[in-house]
């Protein structure tokens, strides 16, 4: 485990594997290394194919700090600091709402060589203001577990009985520990959903991009991926058979190799 200091002084913790062209993995909401062995496995497997891979905890999660106030610009600075540690250029592989960070980093010109976006959860015109307000209220009252449950049931749409089952798992306290960062992800997603012109928003994101989704995922996710791909200047679209919102290592590594080794 290594650390790098972001521009605002926040410590960002990461694992680095392999040697070669760099790929930085940008997690989605609530994902971080202690909860997400699949991403670590994917990063190690890709490293074995001749790449340098970086699996990091986004700010406010796991081993990384969380300097207030949060903004998407600070998350871009975190990515820039990580890219600097691997030579100044990297492909970003993003999961779900991590796409907001990846796209902002590419637009900011911080050394992003290419983008692989897995199921960006963007739905143009969707108003999430009430959800954000509710989450902020719950967190301000110290009700982190209730905020996590609200996000899963009311924002994502997971059935309450499924969430009850998740709450019995040993990993549940780790998920609760990062509940405050849910607002970060939802805020960055809401800014994209509120924007009526994605083509203009991402006009300078001209790096090679692939937008991926699974064919066994949540309703609406493939259509969201279609919309993002069509709005980006240099994006291809790919569907992975048998995959849900979180792809297996066995499914995503070949897809990434196809993209990274054209």
C-alpha cells in the first residue's frame, strides 16, 4: 500500500501493480479496496498482461483522507496526483458513478490517455435534488446507516428485503463507514443529469473512449450507456454478455485488453 498527497493536502491511499502503460481504476459509489476484492483482482490480472495498474481509495474512503469541503475538482486533483506517480499519463477505467470523476479528469487535461467507462449512471433530465437533500439531512443527524439504506432503496431501487439481507453481512459496517461519500457521487451525477447538452459538456473529451455495459444489469443502464457514448466525440460502445452492474474479472479484462491493444 502506498500514498500520494493531493493538491489540497489530502492523503490518497493506493495499491500499484505491474509495469507498463498505466491504468487507474476509479470506483463508483461506496466502492473502496476493503469492500471490493474484485477490482483488486482485475487490477492484478491486467498488470500481469503488461500494464501498470492503480487501485485507490477515493477521498473519504478506506485509507484516504477527506479534506472539507468536497468538490469534484478535488477528486480530479486526486486522479492527477495518481497519474503523476505513474509517469504522467494513464487510461482511466471507471465503475458506475466513477465516470463523473473520469470524464471531469479527461476534460481537465490531467494526463488522461483514454477512458473505459463501465455503466455510467447518467439519465439526462432526472432531478435528484430531493434525494441529495434527504441524504444531507440524515448524515447531519448522524444517521449514516439510514442514509445508506435510503440511497440503496430510494435512489438505486434495491428492494428493502435485499438491503435487510445485506445488513446482516460482515461487510455492512464498512459500507456504513463511507455513507457520507454517497452525497459526493450523487452530487456529481446530478450535475450531469441537469445539463441539457452533454455534447457541449464533453466536447473536449477527445481521447479514445469505450462505454461498456452488461446485458444482465439494472433496467435503464444500457440505454444510459448508449446516451453517454453518443454524446462523446470519440466513443465506442460494447456490451458484455452475462454481466451485471459489476463485471467479473474474467469478463472485463479481455474487454479492456481489446480496447488497450487495438
